[in-house]
């Protein structure tokens, strides 16, 4: 049985405070830097690697982080999680998203069933449905094939699946795996639904309504938009819609849907890309085999997360370096910078994954804590970000750790050679240059042109962004967030902070307001 203790009660945390800080400029200059790049690297799944040479760590810091990981019993806590212990203390639930892609430990029984079998059965049902849609066995009223799939959901029902779809779209087109175009409706802003519906042929579109409870206000509102558009086109909405929901929701056995696929309360929305929430749209867009490859990559990376040796466990090592930056060095933000256009929405997904999970100020027992927890996450793909917010990253008053992601090859493999280099080489040259520029800086007597350096970063490097590497990348960050939550002794699997605004919004719509809320309602003409 793992011991759950606050970070500031651990001896190894006090010891970490006494370790000498690293001079990153010196460490990353000349041969010192070259040796660090060669040695400070950990293999990940699917041909990826995590390189932390440009982080403010050395062997002494790493040894202290290893001791902290052991005293915090990170491996034991992960083992308890995947074996079905109730880790989500706020909602008194198990945490089972890893089980959607593989079994790391014992059988997990809940609700009278083997949960691994449950997830596999839903994956099989989704695959069979997708194959029937692709073959034309399931078609529209005229017997014509569906060509577009539209996901209706918000939060974890949108951000993750949308990011994964965009990440694989170019790869799928090049490799002949592109089956259907996918669109997403999430915002309750009517312009979101209207814009999507105006840009598609609804007669050849199939819609996925994603709501675990079947009562999500934004999602049901957007469903009404879709139903209205289908009716105006003279179409039966029940022949164009499927649901991804819980078995107990009002959507589960409704005649309003062609089919319903099931998820459960043991997988939070932000962790649901490898469940039916991501499985339905990705299987329809790219085929079940591609979704299976995505799951395989995540499963391989999960196995590495179960390794008790921190130096062979990239997610744990990344997590502990992040804790060092947050709790010892005092850095409050992290920028996620993918040098891959396919990952354009990946930082947005990680914002929810990290900030909704670890944005907590009480421990897992509901007691206030006296140390900082999750950082602010933001980011954009390179090189666009270089011409946006890198000025502050290089010369601003705050030091913001950076998490780069890069691939040696492009997805479409369509390139041009200009001035003796290809576009992909220019992209990779930029990320390499940025890492060194941030770490080492550049001295100049003109202070406006002076770069102090000492800005820490890591990079995850792969051959190509494809289903397996994407699955491994997703798993890495999910497990990083999990390990950091364990260290901080917080519950990374509920999201009470999301609920208050929803409750107040319902009061506004019911005109049950007073004070400032009533005045804002008047200003907005509600």
C-alpha cells in the first residue's frame, strides 16, 4: 500500500533544495554541451527519444530527483492505479485510461465486468461500425456513402480527438488511409456550429454526439443545431447520428441515434482520446487499423512508464525535472513548442490535460497545501511561434521552461530545395538553433541585443509523426502529468473548478440572479 504524503514532508525534497544549481550557459557551451546532448537522452516508444541536455540538471540534481521519486513512491502509486485502486479520491473512482490500450497488471473488475474486456468490446463495435460506413453498408437515405464525420462535444470530447485528427490527417492522405474528412463542433457560440454546418454537405455527413452524462449543455445545444440543419435538408436526423456516452445516460438506448458506443466514469474527458471518445471519430476518419496503431504506440509508452528506473522511464524523468523547475527554481509556466504543423492543436490539448489535472491547491484528502502545483501551459507550432512570443521567452524577465517536439521527416514528404537546404531541414535547423540560443544566449555590449541565456528546454525527437509515435507522445504527457500529481499529493483526475461556472450560467438562464451577476446579465442582454 503506497503512502500518500505532501511534498513538503518528504526528506528528499529538503535534500533537493540544498543541491547546487546548474549554470546552464556553461553546461551547454562547447564540448560540455556536446557531451550532454549525447548522454542526457532516454529512449521512448515508437522511435521517439526524450533529450533533456538543455535542462538545468546535472548528475547531482538527477540523483536527488531519483531519491525524491523513490520516496514519493511514484512507481508504487502507478502500479496501484493500473491495478484498479481508487486513485480519484474526489469522485471515489478508479482511473483506467491506460487500460483502453493495454493491460499493465491485474484484471480490473468493476460494474460486474472485466474492464479491459469492456474497452476491447467497445473498440470492436466501433471498428465494425466504421467498416460498414466505409463499405457503404451503412449509408444515407439514398444509399450514398457518408463522406464527412462531425464530432459534437466540448472539453475532453473535443480537444484531444481534434488534436489527434489534425496530427494524422496529412499522414493518412499520403499513405492511403484517409477515409472521411472530420469536423468538430464544440463551442456553444452559435457561430461555431453554423460555420461547420455551412461548410459541409449534411446529406453525406454522419454526426457523433459525445457526452458521458448525456446532459452537457453545450453539446446538447449544438446537437439541436445539427438536428435543425438535417430537418431543413429533409433528412431524418436519427439516420445521421451516433452517440458516445455512458450506459446509464439518456442517450444510451435512444431511438434518435443509429448506434450508441459506451464509455464509463473511470476515464476523465481529458484522458479519453484512446477510448471511444477518440476511437469513433478516428476510426471513421482513418480506419480502425490506424486507431489500433495509435493505441499500440500509447501502450508501448505506458510500459516504459511502469519502469522503476527513472533513467529508463522518460515520463517520470520529465515529470521530476518539471517538479524541480516548479518547486525549487520557481518557474511558473511551460511552453510546449512542436516543430510539426500536424501538432498545431496539441498544445491546446496539453493545456487541458495539465492545467485541469494539476491546477489544484488542496491535496488528495481535501487539505490545503503550502507549495505550488501545476504550471501554466501554452504553446504554438514552430516556426510560427518564433515570430510571435519567442521575444519574451528569450529576453523577458521571466524564465519559462520549454518543451520542444520535432521530427526528422515531414508527413507529406513533399519538399523543395532552396539555397542548398529543404524546408524540412530549415525547420529542424530552427529548432536546434533555438535550443542552443535559449541555453547559451549571446553577449553584446548593447543590452538590447544581449541574450543572457540560461533558458532551459527539452526536446522529444522522432523520425515521423504517425499513429504509433502520436500514441506514444500522448501517453508520455498523460503519464508525466500523473507522476507530477503523485509528487504533489493532489488528485489529478477530477475537475471541480470546471463546475462552478456551469452552475452559475444555469442560474443566469433561469433569471435567478442578483448582485454583480444580475448586472452582467443586463449588460449582455440575457
